[in-house]
C-alpha cells in the first residue's frame, strides 16, 4: 500500500491505479471496521451503517483509477461514508416531517369526523323527538330529497300542510340544537376546518 503512481497523467507511460484487487482487499480489511463504527455512531442503525460502508467500498472500487495513493482513497472513503450518513439522516428527517404532517392532517380529519358524528347524533336525536307527521315530512324533504309537492302527493296532504310541518320541524330543531351549549362551537369549528 505504500507504492505511489502518477495520477491521471497521460504523459506518464506507466500510469497504473494504485488500487488493485489485493490493495482493495487490504483496505477493506483494515478500514471497514472503523468506517462501520463511524457510520453506526451517526445512524444508530447497524443495517444502515453496514449498507453505507459497503456502498462506499463499491464506489471506491468503481473510482479506483482516480486515486494515486492508498491514503487518498482512505480519506475519500471517510468523507464518502460521512456524507452518505448525513444524507440518510437528512432523508429520515424529511420522511419524519412528512409523516408528522400526515398524522397531523389525519388527526384533524378524525377530529372533524368525530365532531360531525356528534353533531349528526344530536340532529338525529332532535328529529326523533319531533311530532310524528312533522318528523315524516322532515325526513322526506331533507333525507330523501323530495320536493314539497311530491311529499304532499305521497302523504295525501295539502302543499301548505307540508310547509307548515317543515316550519314546525325546523323551528323545533333550531331551538333544541341551540339549547345545546356545546353545539355552536362545534358548528363554528367545523366551518373553520372546512376552509
């Protein structure tokens, strides 16, 4: 490993890479443990540290013609290993940030769904407490989506009776839902979350 050869000098007739298979094997046996510990100290993950060091040695082999001394190759390996570890840590941070954003968004959506579920339960309970005819008219109009004329025809009542039942139902629901102190903030929050 102490031999030196001219580096990338086309006028030098005997330009030969200092790193041949024997030198490479020797470099691996001598420096792999130290590079592994360097990588492990940064990553705290054995498999990732091993992968990075192996990758660094593969890059060294592929770039072996660029080195005119074993010392230059070792320095390059240390820097390459450190940079690969820092890149991986940066990637981890980006992934963690993305996961945190996704989790935060999911939490907001689940919270929104919980609020909506609570609101729908309150509305359902209030609708169930309506007088029978008003409840039936309300469901046909707002759940089934029928028009007032269709409701009148289906129930055999006058159009004005449908309007009166709907007015009674809506007034009753409004009073019952506004009586619930916690529903107004939920409604306001839901409107804000939709933005």
